[in-house]
C-alpha cells in the first residue's frame, strides 16, 4: 500500500511555518524587566475590589486568589491575579 505524502507534507509545512513564526517572534521581543517594589505592592494588595477617587485622579485595584484541583487531593493550580490601575485627567 502506497503512503500518500501530499497530506503529510501539507501538515508538516503548516507546523513548520508556525514553529518558524514563533521562533522569530520570541527572538524579536525584548525581555521584560522585574521591578521588585511593584511586586511587593502587588503582594500587599488586599483581596477584592477597591477604588479611590480624588480631584485629580482615580486609583483602582483588584485581587483574586483561587486554587483549582483535579479531584479532592489531585494536582492543582494556584491562581493569584492582581490588577492595578490609575486614571489621571487634566484640563488643558
């Protein structure tokens, strides 16, 4: 029985193109920086939503912690999501 290379070649070209694009994108993107004071502030953010508003600006924060498990004692993932935001408005 003959092996058909046309479908296999099409799939290989598609995956090769995706791999090449991913490699090129990972080389082009500069590595991010880690600011330890910002990380400490995110760890100190209270859980839930907060909003503070003054004359010149409004600040908001949100934090959500949760653990998801497969079964009662199975492997799990802990999610810690922190959002910080600031909106400044000035009249010009």
